[in-house]
C-alpha cells in the first residue's frame, strides 16, 4: 500500500500541481480545499503519513485545523508541513509543525521534506 499524504490547500492549481508531483514520486495523495474538509478526510479513514497544510483558507484556516487536529489524540501524531506564502508570524510557533515550505514551493525542497517524514509507497 502506498504512503498516503493529505494536501489541504484552497488554491486548486497549487493543490493539483503538488498532488501530481507527489503521485509521480509514488505517493498516494488525497486533497481537501479547506481545514474542515481536511478534518473530514482525517476522520473518515486511515490517517495519512503526512499533512501538507496551507494556512490561509476560507471556511477553516490552517491554524484552526491544526488546533482541532491536536485536540484529537488519534490524529495529533500525524506530522504537518505548513505551506505559506507569507512571512512566518508568532502564531506559526504554536502549530507544532514539522516544518514550513514557502510558496512558490521549490519542488526539490518539497520532495526532500516529504521524504524526511515518509518514503514513497
């Protein structure tokens, strides 16, 4: 079974591009357009090995998603890589994220960061 990743990103172009690259590398990728959809994905099946999380999204942003994830003991251990277009602010420190990738995302940096947390299927 392939290693599963969850991408939570509201920009469909970014989400599709990341998913395509990661699938080519052998990962199984599931996407969600906001934090609420991401939580539904997490609670609806086997937890992924890694979450790629945008911070600024409608419906439920990345900060609220992460707070909800950390409140659920069955989901709290799934590592998160934050995707951000902005400069890290003080709230980033409260996320307990495994790392941050700055947009536009360098694909080599992305693949290296993902590999550091999980191997392709």
